[in-house]
């Protein structure tokens, strides 16, 4: 069996049995593309190499100046693949199992302060063309802490504006209910009653909340571009992207006294350890305030 054939069956397994997102599947395909290029260069078959040779491949990634985090992702993909391949008896043994992932230095996520976010949200005029839509996008991002893919796939049938609740499907195909703030509710009501109707095309029916000028759902790439464009128009110099709004959402909740377990639920984190990174961000912020304002800071 060629690597390409094995990859197709593996991707199908990730999609149908594991319920992993399209973005995750694309990430796996990128890992396979690099792995396949190395195998071809070394004239080796994926199901005949051993653990030492796979370790050599990881060293090759390091020499190519990939950071530890990226190499770790590649290894995770290969570990899942070789475990699956061994179960299917495509390969005699799980050569990836003994390999330990590289240590990744923990970097604190970037955040925006509340003043900058207020500047961003206030800069969008809902009366201008696509202003109501873009304001609703930004308010929803910051109010809910949604992932980019979750907002892109948000549907009208899953939105209850009266209760201010949005049902979303996140990583691992897990569904959760996300509360929305009053400002997001107001922005969504205005967009849905005024602008969305003009974006709907007779020949194209879409249940996506946020529509493009062509009447279809906005792609993650387009949503990212909208956020960046609105930040530029607001005069914000900091590199602004959707996940930064998610980080800011979590950090501001923590700073205002929210329980970490609640933040975990809101973000859709499977493990509390993922959410704990925000406690470090908060501590860093507290230290900065102390240094700036204490007489002996």
C-alpha cells in the first residue's frame, strides 16, 4: 500500500470515526506532504522504515528550522497514523510509539486590553455598507470567545437571541452552548433585521449567520481578513486576528473574577490545563500594574 492510499483511508477514519474537523484533516495532510517528500528523497517506503529512521526524519524537520511546537504537531499526526496502520496490519509494528515529543517552551498568548477592544468595537459604523455585519462579527467574537471555525460555521437555527445563546460545534465534533453578551445581542439583532436580508441571494440559500456579498457563508480566511481590516481602520497597530479576540475574552473574564472552570466550559477546552495558561497571563498583568504604580515596584 502506498502512503497516498494509506493517507486517504486514514483521513476518512479521522473524519467519520473520530469526528475531527476539516481544518485538522488539512493539517494532517500538510504533515503527510512533508513526510512523503522526505521518503521520496531517501527512497524509502513508509511501511518499511524503523523507529531510528523516523527519528532521523524529525531531526530533518529541526534542521529545516521548524520550531518545537510544529515538530510536535507533525509527530502527533504520525503517532496517530502509525497506531492506526498497525491496528489495520498495514505495517508490522508501531514505529512511532517509542518516540517522545520535543519539549515546547510555553509562550503566553497575546491579548488586547479593554481600552483597545472598546476602540475597535466603537470604530465600526453599522450604518455603512457591511458595517452591521462586521460589527456583529467582532461583538460576537469578543462576547463568546469562539474559535474562528466555530464562528464561520455558526447557523441561524442554532441561535436563540432572546435567550442570548448560540449552539456551536467545536473540536472533536463536540457541541456546547455559548452565552452572548447584551452588546453582541444588540449587534446581531440589527444585522439580522437590516443587512443580512440584502446579502441573501434568491439562487443561493444559506443558513449561516454571517454571509458574504455573494450570499454564501463567510470562509475562515475571509473572516480573518475582516478582523484585520477593521483593526487597521480603527488605527490599531497591534497585529489583530480572531484568536487574539478569543484570548482577550478569556483573560478579561479571569481578570474580572470568573472561575477558571467556567472559562474552560465557555472556551470548549477538553482539559483544564489548556485553560490554565490564562492564569499566567493574568499574573503577568498584575505584575506589570504593580511595577508601574507601586512606590517600590
